[in-house]
């Protein structure tokens, strides 16, 4: 008997395990994988390609569910101590049941910084590792947890390759992009026309996901917060739609924030 869906979290977020890259990334790229470091202020930050990324208040805030009502000390929480459901699908289901949510579409947390990577092959290796892990995370509950693939838009060819892999090998039905430029190109750039055509062919939904206050140094717009780019991303979509016969449906990017993601 088919499940009935009454409440769906369209913008859920996981918390990537610290050892994800060691377990899932191509060995040729593991030495260059993202790493958590302690910044000068004692807070956890993300180091990738020699750049330090993330909220200066610390990455522990990504999983600090309850910080807004004061029940969780967001300023001192470590990333690994975030909401268990962010890391563990079985704990996630308990959270969904607690909130009366039937299903969740899942986006990354640390992976939201992937757009800041400039090397296309490194970005592709990160996306492949993340997507493989996310598929495993969702496997125990295929009718309740739905992974949204991370795509390496730094290269059109590699983005198409990863989209095909996510759709055909992992069974994912959608992917996400940031509203920022990837290596200087917005989503409506003519270079991306083959990507959009393939998304249509695969019936693969594309959602745009912001990162709230986070900035993407090196993304082509390092001095502007992501919220400042939302208008540009909408403009990009409008422009792109004039060149496409049929735009693939977009996964909602700003739905209810779930119990595993409470950004500052």
C-alpha cells in the first residue's frame, strides 16, 4: 500500500560525518578533501583549497538545533555534537515522527561550500563522495528520505556526468545548485545549456539552495552574502527559461528548516 504524504520537509539538511571524505572520496583526492580546523578564535572552520570558509562563529552552529530558544549552547557546540539525526538516518526518522513529517528532501550542510572550490576535478570528486554517502544515508527509508544530489557546476561536462550518475546509479531525482556564480558563471550562462537540456532529458529536478549568511570565498562573488544573490539567481532562471522549451521542475529551496539544521 502506497504511503500517503501530508507533510513534507522540502528543505531538510543532513550533517556530513567528519570521516565522509576518508570513506567515500576517490583516494587520488583525499589529501585535498575538506577538513575541519580550529580558527584563530578557537572556532571550527572549513579548510579547502587553502581557503578558510564558514561562519566565524563556528561550524558547530550547523547542528545546534534549539539554539534560538536557548536550549542548546550554539556558541560552544562542536560540529560532531550536532543533532544526531543529521548524521544518522534512524535518529532522523525519530525526529520526523516527532514533528509529524512524512518525508524529507535532504540537502547538505558543509557541502553548501562546494561551490567555492575552483578545481573542477576536485569539486567533482567531492560531489561523487557526498552523493554516494547520501544515497547510503537514505537507503534504510526509501519512502521517507530523499537525497538531493550535489553537482560540480565548475565544469559543464562533469556536472552532466554526475547528474547522470546520481539519477541512473543512485536513483536520485533531483540536484541542487547555489545561487552564486561557479567560476564566474551564473546559472543562465549559455555554457550551461547542455546541462539544462540533460536535466530535462533525465527528468531531473533542480533546486537552488542558499546558505543563509555564509559566503563563498572564491566563488566569483566573495564580497557578497548569498542572500544578496537571490535576486540574481531568479533573474538567471527567467533568462534561461527563454532559451528552453521546457524547464525541469525545481525542488523548493527554502521550505521548513528541520531539526538537523538551525543556521545562525
